[in-house]
């Protein structure tokens, strides 16, 4: 029997294929059955040291719809960090105020440090350029819904693959399902070597290319990401790659693509994806964002032991 009670969700590599499928099955049930009060009396601490719209609000909505309460912050300047308090000290204090922590932080490894410092479960809401496992569950849930399954798909990752934590996590997750992967990026934003080495150890077939045109006809899923200005220390380097890929209805009309291709994006978008794409059959990114509610309800409920 699968149980996620008290399990930290830090990296998608910490989760087995069976656990992934279990989470997706429960998420479907959550979406179909609606809200309940199974987390009444529980408190979530939403600790967001970095800006967030979808992750923060969907976790807050999920917790409240299940009868729980939410405390926390979404601005670094309102915390004792500005006074010099360490992350470890902060979370050791905060664990006394809540039952579970969701942490977003600009430093890679911050969620692992938090999990090692407290006795309550911790969920990684995104740590620097490393991973974003809960977004990956949302992505997988969306892919499974729109494609009818997860096995043996061809998926293209487009854009910022160096700093794109959602791409890193999704690539790891899809390695469980026999996916063939196409990493489409400028040379300066290629996926880091350590991620490729992990995929190789899992016998994943992958390709690195610069042009979407080269591989568009092969794709079942196109996972588009923005070029993340906030990750660049040099504005000049950002300007060199800004807008290098731009998707629109007219671009898609000219590409050779499968009729049932679906485009996902973790959002926000900047200039890499035009609004003209929104009403096409390819676009599922708003559906993807809305799926954050049942998926994060599931994560909270299973980790807190309300669903076994």
C-alpha cells in the first residue's frame, strides 16, 4: 500500500513511478468529487522568498478548500531575513506554528536544508534553478488528461533549459514513462550536463537542437518556457537570448506538427508565446494552471495523512 504520510516532496527523484501514478489518480478523484474538510484544524505555512502567483495561490486555495488554514509571507522584506536571520533558524521557529511547510526560495538546495532542519513535512515550491516538483505533478496530470496516458510520448522542451527548474523536474519525471526528449535551446541555455547524465543513467533517448523546425513533426507535447531574466547576472547576456523563440498561431500554421500536438507552459509568459495561440487546439496551458488546485490538494492531503 502506498503512503505519502509525512513524506518531504523536495525532488521528483524522491518519488517513485508508482507514487506518481497514485498522486495523479487521487488528483483526478479530487477534481471530480470537489472539496471537503479533511484538513480542518491543520495549518499550512506558505513561505515564499521569491515571487509567485500560481504556486502560492493554488496551494493557499487548495488548503482552504480542504478546511485548513494558511499562514506565511510572499515578500522577503517582511521577514526577519532582512535582519540577518538564517533560513534554518526561521524554519525551526515557523515549524512550531504549522503542520506543513511549502517553501519557495531563490537558492538551490533551500528546500532540502529546510526538510533537514524541521520535523514536519516540507514541500518544495521551487528552489532557484534546481527543481519544482509540484509543478511537475501539475504538468503530468495535464499531459495524462489531454493525451490519455503518459507512456512513450515524444516531448520537446523549448526555451531556457539551463535555469528552467520546471523543465528539469519534468524531464526526470517523464524518464519513468519511456519518453523520447528533445531539448531545444540556444547554446548558452542548454540543459546542464548533470541532468543529462541522470537521464542517460535511466536509458532515456534525448536530442539537443537549436531549432524547433528540426523536430516539430516528431512532438506529442511541446513544453515552452520563458527566458528567465531574473536568473541572469549580466543583462547583456539576457538581451542576447531574449525573444529567441516566439510561438504564435501563424508560426504554428507554418510548422510541420502533429494534429494532436499539445503546448504546455508553466507560466508566466513574456514574449515567447503570443496570445493568438490561446484559442488554438494546441494550447492547454490555462487548463494546466487550473489543474494546480486538485493536484496540490492531493499533495497536502496525502502528506498530512488525511488520505492513505
